[in-house]
C-alpha cells in the first residue's frame, strides 16, 4: 500500500468522523494537522491534504467568520507536526497535542471575542469569553488526544503490519 494514499485516507476518515454524533468541539482538526505535519515527507502535502479535507468538511457543514483563526491554528499544528517528525514518541506527540489545543483555545476565543458581540470589547469581556470557552476547551483537548491516538497509533500499526507503508510517499 502506498504511504501517501494511507495517510490521506486516514485523514479523510478522521474528517468524515465529524459527521457522526459527538460532543461539541470533540473534533479531529488539531490531530489531523499535527499528524499531517509529522508524517508527510512533502511539506506541501503536509499542509494541502489536511487543509483540503478540512475545507471540504467546512463547505459541507457551513463556513463561518472564525475560519481565518481556525485555519491559522491548523497551520501552526502542521508546524508542530514538523517539530515531532524526526523523533515521534508518545511524550512528544502528547506535548505537541497539548500545546496545539492551548493555542487553538486562545486564538479561536480571541477571534470569537473580536467577531461577535456576545462579550464587551474590554479586558473583562475578553476574560469572560475565555471563561465561557473552558468547557469547549476540555472537549477540544479530549478530541485532539483521542484522534492523535487513533491516527498515530493506526499508522504505527499499519507500518508494523505492512512494511511497504514505511516507504516515502509519492510527492505532491
């Protein structure tokens, strides 16, 4: 089996899982970006495949004003994936997952505060926005860890079972 096809297929399945019933913010976005950055040998593919999968999902579920913030965090998670690429280990993946989730929480809540009139445009309003987002952060963190375990663990299983998967994927 071709590694590029396997990685792309795993990302597609993770994106499709967001159409199953799930808790709010328990989503594969952060894990997909981290996984792509860590496993595609071609940097363009590391961004392109997960980004296209995310974009297709957003076109189906609906576009929103936070897309620049979400996609910016997505790009940062790909960069975190580049960081763990050479030494993939459970502690490094866990640290990158945690860091990515924290950045996602901080950036998207700032974006929400800026884009919507739900909270006053004051320091107190921003703090209230972050406080209101904490339950979503917990779900986002749990989702990121779950999907990272599935994606990274699934690839490790496939590499052990099918030696041809360990070869470099086709360049994009």
